C-alpha cells in the first residue's frame, strides 16, 4: 500500500499517517529539484530588461560567489527572484518563504526586504522615495541587504558578464535546502502513545 484509503481524516489510522509521513519526507528531500525547475520558468521573456530573470539570478549568484559571500548567501542570491512569475506584485515574499526554514533569519529578512532596498536604484523614476530603506538603518540586516542589492542584485543585468551556469550552484542549493527545517518535522508516534479522545 503506498496510498491511504480514508475518505476524511476521521477515518485515518496511525498507519495512514506513518505512510503519508514517509512519502512526505521523500517529497521534502526532492524539494531542491522542484525549486530549481521553477527557477527555469524565469528564462525567456526579459520583460524589457537587458537579460531575463533566469540570467539575472545566475549573475547575481555569480557576483556574490566571486565577492567571497558564504554558501548560504550565494543560494539566497540565486533564488531571491524566484517568485517573480507567480507573484510579480510581491515576489520577495515567495523566495523568503521558500528559504526561511533553512537559513539565518537575518538572510530571510534580507530577501523579504530586498525589493524596497533595491528601490534605491529606481524608485525616484516612479515618484517614490528612493531612500525608503533608511527607515531600517538600525536593523541588524540593513548592511547586508544594502550590500546584496548594491553590489550584486542591481548590478546583475549585464548581458556580457561571465555568468556561471546553474550546474555550478546545484550542490550549494541541495546543501542549503536539505538542511533540517527550523523546528524539525514531527514524527508519527507509536500506536500505543497516540491519544484518542
Ligand atoms: Fe533581483
């Protein structure tokens, strides 16, 4: 049996949850492959930019790597815009949510706020305050977020840059996304320990 047969949770037994839990763990382990498959969705249409979002992500990660950023930061650079096609109005939230269980909370904050910080380079063209990021000047992730945007993100639209291919980053993505998620995953109890009402 590789599939539970209950019709609603009230019919489910401990063995059903053990089966689902085992399948879920396999699914979790496969998450890096699915995330990278989604990254490929950013290839193609440039939406008017000099490079498409896929090349932009690779270039951002390449620049971070060459500047000596640690592995987690390089993975953040690679995936920071992965939400662009699903959530163009708040894409930073998607990448932050994907990475949050596996990375330093300050890096999650950095990704979640990178759009506002990146705005220093373009918000004034839209009548917005380019200095809006200064409201976070005292935040512990301020400096890294400024560096992320100024040195790597906003700089990575160069079609002639010597960008590394995705294959170069695959082991890094697997190592970060295969970390135990913060708080761990609950395991099913032995039947005799399950408390039924
Ligand atoms: Fe970006």
